[in-house]
């Protein structure tokens, strides 16, 4: 895997339910390295810290490989890297092969895969259709948030080096589909609720679906 683009944003005001709301989803490529901090990306805009930023969502990765599919559906948009609000657009990123808890060295930072991105209305605002929420869930390739274990700079072209693969875990793809499945796979559930790579609240929320 390799960084295709590093992306940050400044706050932008959009209208939701007839009210002005600020968002940081309108990210754009940078021409310089960006710094991955413990709670967010330096100089990036993180507005709603209930759902973005923090220890388990310090940085968001999305796959370059998924862009062609979405461009075919929304070809009239002004496309550029960072379109999905990701800090890092990554080539060769495949959610079916990335495990929750995997640890990577990239640039001078060390990161750990935590949880998939769950789409919200802000993605719909950016794409001009709230219909993308269901499309995004159905597609099943949401990218992932990461925890920053060692702060550092990353830049376009940096390669990801797997330094520790999570044991007895599930893939990002499995985790995402588990979140939105009405009949949850008990084996996957029991694995993920044991992972300290995801937020304690997420583990608690998922435990209610476990059938003992």
C-alpha cells in the first residue's frame, strides 16, 4: 500500500434541516507532508468531535481503488483526492485483507487500524444525494480510521509497512458489514468485542448482540 494523496480541510458551512452547520469533510490534497497526531491530523479541520477525531479516529484512510466505481455513479461532481473526507488516499488498500488491530509503519508514524467509517448525512451533502448513504453501506468498502501509536509525518508516495498483524481479529470489511447486518455473525461478534483496538463504547454497544 502507498499514499496516493494527503488531504486536509478548512471548515465549510453547509445547510442541514434549514440550519447552517460546519463540516470538515471537504478535504483537498496538500503539497507538503502532514503530521499525524494522537487525536487528529495537524492543521486539519475536525468539527464534530463526538464522531470524528480522538484516539481511535485520529486519521481516516480511503482506497484509491474505489474511486472509479463512485466516479461512474457521480460523474458530474468535481472529483479530486479527499472526496470521501479521507486524510490519506491509499493505493492498494483492500478492506478484505486489512485486519482490525493491524499495525503499520508509514512515513515516520506508526498507526493501528481501528474501525471502519460509518457514513452520515454530511457525505450525502457533499455528493448531492442522501442516497449515497445506502449505496456506501451496500458497497461495503468504507475505508478505516486509525489510531496513531507514534506521531509523525507522512507524505505522498510513502509505503505502508506491516509491522504487526492482529491475531484472532476480523477484517475491516467484515466489521463494516457486521455493523449494518440485521442478523449478526456470532463468531465475528465474539472476536471483535475482545479487541482493544476499537473504542470501549463500540465494544459495549456490540456486546448486546451476542447470544450466550
